[in-house]
């Protein structure tokens, strides 16, 4: 995924030799891209509680 939309669903499957051995439940993820959500993310990054993968995505 290169750009997040407002919401999407995620499911993980473990497949070996074309056979599904295990799968997780389906989770719906809502992406908050408003001003206040970005402000909260900035302060979380500032104090080190934002995940590194998110920091690298936004190049911060």
C-alpha cells in the first residue's frame, strides 16, 4: 500500500505449499488524517512513542 485511505481491512494468512494453515480475523483500520490526529502524532514522535515504521514513512 503506498497511500492510506480513510479505512481499510487487514487479515493475515499463513500459507505453505498453497494450503492455508492459519489465518487471523479481519480487522478494520481507520486512518485519521485530520489536523488534530497529525498534531497528536507529532507529539508522540517528539516524545518517542510513535512506532519507528510510521516515523520512517513520514520521514520524521
